[in-house]
């Protein structure tokens, strides 16, 4: 049984800083994990997975989410401070990413995470972590906020948190719709970028989490959807993306088809993503903020 005292003891506490060193190979592997290239014969798509691209090799704008992969190792230990939990009951709730400078295609990034809030949602606990990602010169490359939901760990008497909803789709037809099928082995590719949670690879462990088979990482779906927005509203140019926000409302099974519906409102592209096969919304309250 989790107590409010245990929760309050970790809120506002800085977690150990972590260092992520990567090469162009890691940039390519991440892009493959989120579905790129949609057409490998298209130079404008090949540039995300080929370091010798004639149009210039670039990282996808969502690549910084892998900077904090070490946090996954900490979370699947099943312990946050004195709070213990079954890691198979952990799911990603929301993700926010801000890009502050051009994402290097290789280098070393130092991440400084802080647990900024823990909310009691009744059916579970929502853990919010803020992370600043600095390059070798000490400049901020990206800022992230991740919300992790631990099912079955609610009822400890903490604050419930806001129920405010942002990025609601306008009451009109989407300005663009993008459809893309994931691979049956998509989660096995994406996990090579650092998220080694067995929930995404091992059928036996997925069953412990009450899934009939492994599910795709929420951040992989997040990458697919951001690629769709970038293709339709950014001329496939990652430098035009400033921020991405999304809530992970439902799971995706590898092999399912993702349909992303998009609406442009000023400098924000509001989007939602659903599975074609089950007609379930898997990303909502989502938006990409474009640089102005």
C-alpha cells in the first residue's frame, strides 16, 4: 500500500543525471523504429535513415525522446524512492517535447530529470517527470515532460491533478489525413532504441499486463504521428517543428494501421491518431507546434 508520505518524499527531488552518447547509427535505428522511410527510394525520406544522404542527413524531431532511455531501466526496476510497483502495470500516459536547437546526428547529451508531480487518479498513480537535455557545450537541446501511469496504485490520498483538455479537434473535416501500416515486428525494432520494457516484446510478460500480446511503444506511435504532420505541414523538414504533445489513450498492436487526422490552427497542427482495424483513438489531445 502506497502512502502519501512516500509520495511526497519523491516529489520535487532530482533523479540522478544520465548521459546518452550516440552515433548516426542510433539516429537511423530510431527512424526505422517509427516507420521511416515511407518510401526508401525517395531521397526526402531516405535522409532520415542514411547518413550519406545527398540531400543532407537529419534526425527526426522526436529523436530526443530516446535521450532518457535510462529512465526506462529505472522504472522497470519497480521502484521509485520507497514506492514499489509491478512494472508490467506501467504505461506511458502523456509526452511533451520541446526542441530548442538543431538535433545533433551524433554526440553526448546529459539529461537532468526531476519528478515534478505525482497525482492520485483513483485507478492508478500518475508520475510526471521533467527532463532538461543538454549538449556538450551545456546548451539545452530539448526539454521533455513525461507522464507515466501505474495501474492499481491509486487511492493514496494525493492531489488528483487537472482534467483540463487541450488540442481538441475543431468541428470540421480534417485538413489532412495520413494512413500508415506498422510492421508486425515494429516494437522489436523500436525497443533497440532503448525502451526494453518486456511488455513490448514478450507475450508472457504482456499477459501479466493484461494484454493478449505485446503492444507497440506509445513513443513509437508518437513518432509515426509526428512524421505524418511533418510530411503534410512542414515539407518533411524537421527544423520546422518546435514542440509535440500527445496523450496515449489506447494501446496499439504491432501490425495495425495508424490513421492520423490533422487540423491546422494558427501555428499548431492539432492531430489525433486511431487504429484502422479497431477504430480506436490511440493518441489524442495532441498537437505539433510549428516554428514561426
